[in-house]
C-alpha cells in the first residue's frame, strides 16, 4: 500500500472515530441504549409505546332533589328515590374519538343501591377500515360537586368509581353496561382506597352517598388494537 493510500485510510478512520465520539456525548450525555430484537428492530412495548386515547363525558343530576319511583319500594316498605343524570346538550347524543363512538347513554341511581348505566358503543374501523376492534376500558366515577353545575369538576371530590374492560368490534354496534357485570374482571373502590371490595360494597357506596352525588363521569380508554 502506497503512502497516499495509507494516509487516506488513516484519515477515514480518524473521521469515523470523531463522529462516534461526538454522537455518544451530545450535550454531555451518553446516548440512550435501546434493546433490539433479533432483526435489529427496537423492541415494542405495547403498554407504554402505543398512545392511549380517552373519551370523557360528564352527566349532571337533572334535578337537585331525587324523585320517588312509583311502584318501587325498598325492603323496609318505603318508596325508592331516584336520581336521573343528563348529559350536556353539546355531547348529546354522541361522544366520539375516532374510531370509538359512545351514544344512547342512560344514567340513574337509586337510594336502595341500584344503578342504571348503559350506552351504545360503535367502532367504525378507523379512516381506512383497517382496525378490527379495540380493547376498551370503561370507567364510571361519582362526584360530589355543585348541583346543576356544568363546568369542570377539578375540585369536586370523587366518591367512588367502577371499571370494566370489553372488546369493541368493528361495524358491530352493541349496547353495553357502563358498570361491571357479575363475573367481570373489574375493580371498584373509593377515592382513597382503590382496592377490590365485594360487590355489596359498591351497592353500599351508592346508598351511603346517594344524596351527595351530583355528577357521573364516563371515561373510555383504548389503544388501537388490530
């Protein structure tokens, strides 16, 4: 190898080393290492790398005082009281975040611990009809806020919440319960203790806080599954 060729090789090696050293210490920090699979592609962490999407809508008790339900009595023989919750006009009849849509929502609680919370979930498959469906986490939260207030619930205490997971299938609308059903792998708890109490504890939470509950918040969380 001639002198000029050796000089070119040494120069090339020096440039490569300089580039590596510069890249590994940009801003005084080492580059973050990433674990790769056998193909050299960075590993994909489903629970962290895929963006989450949320739909939230708040329903307000339609009247400040509950109403008696004719023909429905408690074990003690008294007439059961009911609170019906209405959605703001801006969100009726649909709450949507492509490709998920929630409509036909109906919400009511009873002072004997019963609750009616239903809605219709639709999945349109996304802009190219490429998504077959989504796992959807449905949460329902009860708040003690200002009666008839339709603004943010930033300072309102949360009294209880429920959670259930279901699968929304593309182009197959379905009526769903917004609260857990018997046999669901669900969580229910208070604002300070998010444990898994027995089912009766949820009924008791409704009875205990019936007069305090002024708002119900529905939250849907999903990732773009296929």
